[in-house]
């Protein structure tokens, strides 16, 4: 039985064209700066997003951590959402490895941080307090897309207070496709951006940190400390470059499948949050574990959670979505 995997868009497999690009990749030693495919990927994404430089790393967790550590020194503080990956789901790396204090702020229903709350959380210039240096946003945030006007307001706030602004853009291109704008229209508001290649874009491994030449130079040194130098990494970079050049526009198909799934589940009587990108959130309460087992018997993989997240991606077809809808209808009965 072919599995329909809705747990995450991290489960995607390389497409045939991507595998060919990986096989044909020119290789060199990236730690020496000599891998031509890695260099092309970094130059391509930096130019596309409007930054001076970029750095290819193994994971989004490392990319975000390098960004935070490049912006902040020991004893500094960054303001971040309570549910943000950099705070909640990346092992506390900023605090453990960077000695950077997080100042979490509740995330609003639309995925944003209330800027009045953010401003109130900024510490005064007093030696009793950690020095607030950075604000971090995530886009998309649990499938929600941050409006461009909000990003502009966040940029203005950080500029008033002398803070840097970092974007966890794990699903940056989902946000851009949803808004119908080039990704640069989002990233122009930020001092650094982490872009994940291994989610909806479909590459098997890798993220890229973009920023100024100085920031990326610092991040490159930190990458070495964290064990992120990968030598002949062009075989992986080729997959990311292929994804950026061939698999961005098709994210709209994932969004359409998610909208179809969300609308159908709402019609069946499920409590479904508004769908904006490739994630459908369903309030299941105590039936989460029961649903997981029920779906597994039908070849559908989901994560058991009272607030269930269903994620569409390139390996979930429209036909598969219809099978999922039928299974949810059967479970409802």
C-alpha cells in the first residue's frame, strides 16, 4: 500500500530531475570554498533575495542558530514567538550554544507578533537587563502568511530601537506564492533570512542563510565550530538549486490541495482553522490517537495531536486528497 504521508512536507523525496542534477553536480571541497555547485547555490539565492552573501548549511536548525549567533553576543537577547521554531522546536540552541536569552511573546492567531507587545518587551539600556539585539519572525507561521504591511511595520519598529530583524523562512516560498509576489518582496524587510530547501521545495537536505557579507563571514566561522562543513557538498546543493529553479511555482498545487482538504473537512463537521498555504489544522481533542490508528489502517500517516496538523506537499496528489477526505468521512461516522 502506498502511504499518503501528511505529517510534514519534510518527507518529500527528490524528483527524477533533481536526482539527475545531483548525479551531474560539479564537486569540490566546500570548506575550502572550492565547490562550484555550492557557490552557485549561494550566489543564486543571495541575488534572488537581495542579499550580499549566503551560506549553505545542513539544516534549518543550524541556519537559524547561525543567524542568531551572528547577530548576538553572549548575554544578548532576542524577541521571538512562543510557538516559533527558533524558540520551541530547535532544542534551545540559541541559549545552550550561543548564550543568547530568548524573550518569548505570544503568537497571534494570524501568525504575527503584536508589535506593541514586542516594543514593551525591549529592555532599557541598563546593566540589570540582557541587551535586546534582535527580533525573529517566522513566515509562514503554522501555515499563516505574514502580510507585507506587517513586515514593513516590524522593520520600522526594529529600526527605531536599533534591533536587527531575522526571518525563519523555512517556508518562505510558500508565503511568496500565496501573496503572489517575488520572495524578495518579503525578504527586503530583514537583515538575515534562513531558507529551508528540504520542505515544500522538495530537496532532500539543506538550508541557506542569507545576509550581509560581514554577517555571513561570521556565520561561516560559526558553521565550522558547529561541525557544519560538508566538503563535497555540491551533490546536495545541486538538489537545492534545482528546487529553487524548478519547484517554486508548483507550491500553488499544494496550497490548492490544502484548501480542498480544509473545505471538505469543514463540510464534514470538523473544526478547521482557515487555510492559507499548505497546512490544515483540525481541532480533534481527545480523539487524536484514535484517528492516527484509524488512518494508519488506510495507509494515511498523520501525527496524533489534539490540534492536528495536516501538511500537503509534492508527494501528495489531488487523488490522494480525495482518499484522505473519504477516510475522515468514515472516521466521523
